[in-house]
């Protein structure tokens, strides 16, 4: 099968509006959490989130485009523009019939849906909906919008697997290229869930942290005092390309994608399996795909949402798979800084994982002051400060409601 390279990346996150700023903030251990500004939180249990900073849609789009699209679609266009520019791809020289898009979102246009329903409820003259209502809420709208903007006629669709959605997109894009069905693919995800319905709904499930007195320390993966995740928003994109095609055009190669795995817990509609059986299976599948042993993994980008149950499930999977290895396995939890971008989490964390491999640097886990006793021996959480470490193989974990598990495995690029 064909080898697959990462040749471009884009990011729009609560700690940086492009890849450079995102990576700088991530390695510096900067928290993106703060009071919610998008709506009045007076009657909400959680009053904070990881919102985008110093960001206005009007900087990127005209009023007409903003009116016709939900923010999650506009976020996707912003990061894809950055990723394509980063890749230095000249679309006039490429076969756009072999250039596809697999995009992801867990919620789709939730803010549009909320706004339209509120307006309907307030109306005294019957149903009056925007003609853009339906296309604005569809989860597959970004994949079509990206293709339309750049004239990409290849494989095109949306993956939806809750918080594993954008890793699923990366996995599918990877497979299509190595099967010879595409030369280049844009893969990623976007999410705009910081709305009254989004915060209120997750509050009702008791999934969100309520540490309103100190939002910056609320996302605390594996800490004994963790009380839930912090909502985030944004998008991430990576350009995947057949390796020989990338080399022929002189592209910069950030890393290779060498394996992937997907499974289901088949346990509960929202809770992860307490023993991490599905997570372990997905990681095993990714390792088998890459034809490497667990001991060859140098770094794990943890899903680590900071929920009491979810964190322990991931720890169980790691402990059962890697055991008490003599080699220290380095890990970190970006969500301690970015919050949880739901369906877009896998995309921005794929960017973070690839940057870790490229820069031989592991970003820290912040806020974890009292490490859970279940945290495995021989596994380092990289507390508070980033470290330098050569990384050959790295995996990025994502797990979602419905028992979905998706794993992407990256390898350091070397000529030869």
C-alpha cells in the first residue's frame, strides 16, 4: 500500500488562532479557559469555557457569507486555508479528481438550530425559518463547502462519531490514500458548541466542571479533584498526501501516518468501559496496522477529558496494554489547556501530536496537582512544563459517546 505523509496543517483553538500560536501556547502551558461571553450564564451551573480569543468572523468573511453559514463551517474554511497554504500545494497543477475531503463534527450547526428554534418559539405569526436553516445545521456542510471553495472533486463526506469524529476523518483519509483512491486529502474537524443548549445539555449530564471560581484550573486530567470537562471550540485540519507524490513536488513533510485503529466499547451510551477494553482494542489495532510493538511508542497524546470515569477508563487501557514497561512512556493532556473541542478534538490534537514529533517536544499537562493513584507506573504525564524528547512513534487517543474509539499513529519522517 501507499505511504502517507502529513504536508500541511491548520488550527483555530482557544489558545491560538493558527498552528504557530497554538503550538507556542501549548508548549508554554497556557490555559484557554475563562468566563463565557457568548450568552448570559446567570442561571447555568457552569459559567466558563474555552472560547476563541481575539477572533472575529468578520475579519475572514463578508456579511453574506457569515449569514449563510454556521460558525462551525466558517471555522473549517479558516483552518483549511491555513493548511493548504502551509502545504504549498498549487491546485492548478494537481489532479482535483484525486483530491478529497473528509471532515468531521459531533454537533454540526447547534448554534443555528438553537437560534432558529428560539425565534420560532417567540414568533406569534407562525413558523418563519431562514432559508439557510437546514444547510447551516448539517454536519456535512463543511466538507462540501471546502470542496466548493477549492474545486476539489475527489472523495467527500463527513464522519460523525462524537468526540472521536475528527480522528475518524483522519483515519479514513489515510486509508483512501494508501489504497490508491486519492492522492491528497484534507481531513479534520470543527465545532462551535459553546451555546445555551450545549452548556445546558452537558450540565444536565453532570459532564462539565463547575469550578466557576477558578476556570483556568478547571480542566485537570487525572487529578483526584477533577469534576468534569471544560467546553472548547475551534477547528483543526491536516493535509494528507501520498508520500511519493509529496516528495516529487518537493513538499515539506511533517510526519508520516503509519497506522490507525477504531473500535466500540459496546458498553454504554455515554460512559466509557471501566476497564478500557474498547480503547485498548483500538490502540492494538493501530499498533498492528503500523506493525510495531507497544514498547516502541514514545509518546501518547491522551484523550484525558478530566471526567471522573473517562480518565480512569483510559488509564486502564494504557496499563493493560503497556504494562509495567522498563521504558518510560511519555504522555500529556492538551485538553488541560484547550478544553474539549468535542468532534474537533482529534483534529487539533493530531496537529499537536505531529508538532511533538517534528519538534521533538512534548507539551505539558497542567492543573494536575494530586495525581490519581490509578495512574500507571512507568507512564509520565509531563507535569506543568514541556520537555524535549526524540519521538519516533506517537499515538493520539480519542474516545466518544456511543462507545466510539479512534486512534491515529504517527511516525517521525526521515529520508529513505
